[in-house]
């Protein structure tokens, strides 16, 4: 499994990428640069066809860009390139099933309460950079379906804490809502067969979010975790569909642990 370790607390960098063999206790360092962040998105960020991992890092010129890395020889390659004057960060990337495309989020940096997340895609060599959705809504954390037909993402209205899960075609058309509850539905990723979506939510007025599963077309979600004393988030399915892995932390500034 692949995950990010934040050195100074929950979501506080610097951060690096680590791997852990199932059943073992000691994580192995994959990529880390002193005083910089390297962060992966839960879901389809490790492609089985190319055996590449996609992640975001600001270790070069302090520009947060999309990178890929080979976990065997640890060779990292830059995918996106933009200028400091753009005042943007590229992050939260995932692969198309064939491993030839990245879909990712772009957002303004150094702007408090920024509400301008856009979804883009590009080939691994940085060509064919294409904006998929944009406008007055905040769109983030895209994950490409393993069946190649849809991309999911989370969306909210400006000034709202109500996030919902949406899907769209890989060209940005046919946007559909998956969840519509007055809750914060975030950190979504696909089941290996593309039929279901797992995500974190405080649906039903939960004081701390839990893990939920819903059909990819919407419907009634199923609550998976029931620990009311901790926030459960960032879930991903195991390739054999028998487990869901996620992070859990009791308080916002407390260390997170990994569960399945």
C-alpha cells in the first residue's frame, strides 16, 4: 500500500511518500525531500499497467506540480510545468486505467479560503493539457474510474461546507451528482470494478465523519465505519475488493493511524 506521512501533524508538512507491504509493520521510504511536500491522492494513484505512482510535490522551485515515480528504481519524472506568475498549485492526481493520462486538481495558492478548484487532465509527457470542469464551483480530488468511462470528483458551492460527489465523462461532459445530502462528502475513490464509490462523510449529523459506500450512479449509501470518537477519511479499496483502507484520527491536530 501507498500513503503519505506528514511530519508535523495531520496534513501539516513536510511530507513524503511511503509504501508498506501488507502484513508487515515497517514502512519503506519512497520519496521525500527535506522541507518539502510529496503527497499522493487515495484511489487510482498507483497504476498496475505501468507500475508508476503519481503524486504532487513542490520540491523543485517550490512549484507544486504533478510527478510520477517508479517504485522499483525510485526515478521521479515531472509531468506538469507552469510559471510562478500563474499563482496556481497542481495536486491530487490520479491515473487513467491505461496509465497514459493524469487527471488532477488546480487551485490558487496563498489565497485564504480559496474557492476555485478546477479539474484538468494531461498526458504523462505534459502534452494535451485540458481543463475539464471550471466555473463558479469548487471542484477537487478527481479519481479516474478503473473502467475508463467516468471520473469522480467532489464539488461545493462557494462559502459552503456542503461537499457532494459527482462523476463526469473523461472529456468533462455529462456531469452527474452521486450524493445530494446536506453533508460533507469527500475523499472519494472507486471500487476495482467501477460499480461503487467509497468516501468520507458526516452524513446524518455525525460529529466526526465515517466511511460510506454508494453505488456509482447514486442511491442510498451504506455506512461502513462506526467509530464516533474518530474522524475516518481518505479511503481506498484493495484490488481484490475485500478490504477498504483508510486513515483515522481522534482530533484535528492528532496523529492519524491507518486501518482496514
